[in-house]
């Protein structure tokens, strides 16, 4: 099983989100068969937002069906994975802009989804399982704009039917035992992964 780990943990080895992702990967290797991890470190990719020039180039390639162009490498990789893991800190109630730029790259009509005759999108990705991990400085409460948005995009448009989530919250709140919070979140995510079929 090829798991695509989209690593948006910008603080690298300092990142608490990355620590949770590593625990998730360890648990996947323990509980699931033949797991191989393909890690995409967004901080090393320099993915630019779509501007007029890049959008026009992309439209031209889409119309010709030239999906083997390097421009579509992220979408091809995303569509081919057996499972997707996203790790991103909770920034501005959502996630870093880098991840939004990546999502522009993977949402490609004709590659990761198509529109059906009635106008509804249909996902073309091989995977249906998606796991999202985040950590937040404060409480997330009902303002989970990052995962809510990802659920809409990946669930509604890209066809993922099985989307799960784990978080550690309040890590920057004065007096909080950060280690305890992280261990608690690791326990929760490990239990979730163990229950996957
Ligand atoms: C640019 C930036 C924006 C942030 N925005 C929020 C926010 O909106 N809400 C919140 O609770 N914490 C916010 N935080 C705090 C982070 O979510 C928190 O420190 C998180 O654990 C960082 O994850 P990391 O250790 O993986 O980098 C922000 C931190 C940064 C650097």
C-alpha cells in the first residue's frame, strides 16, 4: 500500500505536527500490510500559486489531454496513491498557504476528477482513505476551517469517502503540559489507525 504523506510541517524537526505524523506512520506500518511511504515535503517544492500565465498554460495542456507534462506531476502522484496523509499546523484557523497552493496543483479536471453530465464532480483518485493531522496553539472548537475545507474539496470533488482527522490543541497556551497533550493525541490517532480495515 502506497501512502502519500504530504508534509506541510514547515518548522521541520521542531514541528509537533510532524511528530504526530511520524506516530501515525509508525502505527500504519504496524497495523496495515506492506506500507510504503512516499513523502512530499512541501517546504522543499516551491509550488507557486496559479497566476494568469500558469493557469493559461495549464488550460492549454488540459484541453490537449497532455497530462504527462511535468506541470501535472503532483496531481498524477496524488491520483496514484493508495492512501493520503496530510500533516499541517493550524495557521490562521486553517493551514499554511503552501498547502493551498499544493491543492491547486492536485485539483485537475481530467486527472483527479471529472464533471459528469449533470454537472456533479466525480473523483478519479485511486485512494478513498484520507487522514489529516494538525496541531494548534489554541483551541480549535467549531472553527476547524482547515479540515472542513479539505473535507469539502477531497470528499465532494476528488471522491474520498473515508476521511479521518486527529489533532493536538492548546499547545501554545501558558501552563499546558505540551508533552501530555502530544502523547494523548498520539494515543487517539494510533487507536483510530488500529480500527481501520
Ligand atoms: C503563522 C502562524 C499562524 C498561526 N495561527 C494559529 C491560529 O489561527 N490558531 C491557533 O490556535 N494557533 C495558531 N498558530 C499556532 C500553531 O498552530 C501551533 O503552534 C502549532 O502547534 C504549530 O505546529 P508545529 O509545531 O507543527 O509547527 C499559528 C502559528 C503560526 C506560526
